[in-house]
C-alpha cells in the first residue's frame, strides 16, 4: 500500500503534490525485514534441517520425545520454523540451543552422529550462539511493540531503544565484552575474527533500522508534543500550537493530570475551545497507531 513505486502512495503523491500526509510502513513488518541485513541463512538452514530431521520422521520424532522424557528435559520437543511468523526464528533457535546437548546425545545413541555434527563444531556453534542471543533481543522488541494500550510514540521509543542497544552491543564486542550475549559468552575462546564479523553484523543491522525507519523523523516533533507536551520548547513548534502550549504548560493542574492519567484520557479531558489545535494533533497521532501496526 505504501510502496514508493506501486500501491497507493505513488498515485496519491502524483495527484496531490505538496500534501502533508505522512506515510509509514507497518512497523512490525519493517522490524522483521531488518533481519535481512544479517548473514544468518547458513545457520538458519542448518537449524531448520536439524529440526526437520527430528520432526519429519515419525519414528525418529517419537524416539526423540521419549529420550527427552527419559533424561527429564525441561522441554518435550523442538519447534518447527515458520517464515510467516515474526518470532519463529528466535523461538526455534532458543529451543535448539536449550536442547543441543540432548540432541547430540540422542543422535550418538542412535549412531547418527553426522546429523548433529555442527553442534559439536565450535566455529559453527559460536555463530549459532550469537544469532540466538541477537534474535532473543529482537524478539523482545517485537513483543514490546505488540503490547496493549500503546501509541505510536511508545513504538518509536522501543525502536530508538533497540538502535541504541545495537550501538552498545557493537561497541562492547569491539572490546571483547560479551555481557549481553550470554550464550556466545559460554563458548570457549571465540576468536577475534568472529567477534569482528559479529560487530560488523550489528552495525549493518543498526544501519538497516536507521534506513527503514527514517520516515519517523518527519513526525518527530509531533511525537514529542504528544509524548511530553510540558517539556517541549514552544519556540520550536508550529505557530498555531505555540500559544496553546504556553497555556497548557502554565497550568499546574493539567500538568498533574498528565502525570496521573493515561495519555488518551488526558487529551480527551482537554477543552476543545482553549486548545483545539493540540487536541487535533493528538488525534492524528492516535490514529497513526492502528495504521502502522495493522496495515
């Protein structure tokens, strides 16, 4: 719908030049697409093949589940990977990581060690650990953005946070600090070349977030006004909002209400006579929530 060459955006822009409509892609979809910046396919293919080896053969699958029960594993099975589910890769990686020792024991016991040889390869295992850690961070972001009672400014706050985290992760990896990569930290002696590759991957992922969500910069001021109207510099906003913001920021009762009330209820409580433009802008920001998440 918002493609720059096809869909609604292109004909709308041609027919209504100079319009002030902001077009934003679905945030969760964009978040998922950012992962394309990672060279994860070799590891993903190996994990998917391993899972399919276990689950696609009825006898092997039953034996594997019985084996997990016999060793009193916390988990009863591995998970299938599904491309259309945003959280799938992270969940599959995490489950295989938790069961990796049991998987190795199972295949050795059944004299099929070739099926799990990568789980005994330290080089491959370090890549697997890195991507599992990173996908867990990404899944946490995805889950946060799907919570109830969130507005577009809440979503944007989560996105800004992940960009800062990615910068932090890259900087720490450059110092051989694996504080936020617990699985990778459990791998003995990860070589410096690997760490440099992971650092570069994080930088590429950060760039992809910057590129895909750059349209948010066009509404940054509106989001700031909606999120923290009592902290915005009145001289930095549109002229039709300046006097209304001054009135709002000078009212201690409204300031206290903003702290104590949900944002939507706060804006509903404002007088349409006194500050109509601020209310109108708040309604526009509120409308963006459903649009960008569910388009």
